[in-house]
């Protein structure tokens, strides 16, 4: 089954053109300054969504023909990350990228995903030159329709102003702004164990009200040393208006504070398998980031929760899980899962989730992430 990224790139190739968020390259760059310029243009594009630098497809003048990438011309993800990390970016704020390899018409295509973050504009504070190309210091590049800002120029002031408005959250609704603020937990005044309210230090009109916690039990309660767990509701307020609510929980009695995970299932040929997860780009994922101070510490020696960067990543994992049922079923039962299962049986409880399978799905998830990162 095709992954979501494979389907999306295939549809972009079929358009026979380039656009605001995608650019075709017949092969990988020989000049690293040109590569950096292309990444900066895409990362500063005002398009709301991820951008793609697609290698192995000719440009529209040549009909967007699928050429594929030869092994001797191939770059690894670390090549791209090392290039970005080694440069002097203003404020040390750098684009975030990920390399994926897909197959179209029997040929391998490399796709550099440039993730859309509200951190524009990205630009260098020191120039970078390679051979005859130079990325200038303090020049802001972008991509307008299907054209990059020339490497010896800078974007129009009106477009740059829109980038800064996005970074400062001046162009989004309060509910969306809340997610951005939650992803900066160090900027909040809070003491969740002792105070019912938390507020943002720079924007105190954004507040979180933590409700009363009540006893509850879920399958993950039995993975902790103490099975006692408590659940409450948090109200996310802008001025006096509640924008949305999210559940939070204490596990291991009152030792571990977390956002409540979401349940998901994958329909396989012979059965359903279930797992618990967070998507970092969602409200709940941002809440988890806030609660754990960005450390995602679940207080378990062997975590059972899956953490996805975005919904596309979750879709890709579901496809992977569907194709690797035999690997899931052939895994040895872990002592962690067996121990949780025995504790559930002794307590006379029953849950939709199989504790042994939860652990094994997390193992599959770790294998998938490692394979994806290597690719």
C-alpha cells in the first residue's frame, strides 16, 4: 500500500508543474550553496503546510519526467542536516527537514520534507559561499508561486512582513495561537500541583484552568509501580472565553503528570490492533509538550505510548503496521507486558487493549522510526 507522502508526490508530478511548496530537481545538488538557497526559499514560503524538494524528477520544461536517483548521486538525511546545522542562522533558528525515499514507476525518488513551522523568516547571519554561489548574510529568500528569490536578492518587504507576523502569532486565531504558546513551556507561570491556574508570562490573557481530578483506571495504569491514576479536565482560556478543553492525568499515584493519550486502531486482515498515541502538532501533543517541559518523560522504563510528529507520520506508520503483521505476531512477549497483564487479571479488570500487544506495537514503532531515520 502506498504511503501518504508517496501519493502526494505522485499527484504533484502529475501536475507537470512546480508550485509554491514543491520544487523538482533531476538530481541532487553539486553545489551546497545552491542546495541551502533552495531549502531557505521553501522554508520561508508562506504556504501553510510542509514543503517538498523532490529529487529524481526533471523540471517542467522537460516534462516532469521521473528519472530516479542513482546510488552514486544519492545523499543521506545526515548530509542535509549537517549542512543546515553547520551554518550561522540568525537567532540559531534553523529549518527542520527530513529525507524520505519513495518509489514511483519503479524508480527511487528522494523527497526532502521541509516542515512548516511558525519561525519564519529563516536567514543567515554570516554569508555562505561554495564555488561560484553565495548565500548572502541577512538576505531573506522565499518562494513565490513557482519561483525562488534570486540568490543575490532578497524577498519583497511586504512578504517579509507577513513572515514576521506569522512568527509573532499576529495572523492566527487565539485557539491556534494557544498551540504555539504551549510549545514554549518555559514561558508559562505555573505550579500545577499547587495552583489551579497557569498563565503565559508574556501573554497573560492566555490561561489554563486545571479541574478537579477523579480516580480512573486504564490499561496503562498497570504499567506503573502504583496502579492508582487520576484524571481531570483542563480548560484553555483566552480572556474569559474557554476555547477548548483537554483531559490530563496523574499516573503512578500522583508521581507522573501527562496529557491523556488518544486511542487508535488499525484494521488488519484478521483482526484489529490498538495503540495509544500523541501527535505533537495537535492540541493534545502541544499539551503533552507543555506538561512534560518538552522532555516527554512518561516515567516508564519501557514506554508504551507512540509519539508522532504529525498526522502524516501516523498514517505512514499505520501502513507499515499493516504490512508487518507477521513481524508483530512473531515477537516474544515482553516481561513488562506480561507483568501488566497479570496485574490486570489479579485486579479483575478488563480492557480493550492487550497489554502484551501494546508493548510489541511500540517495538514495531521503534523499528519503523529507526528505518525511516536511516532512510
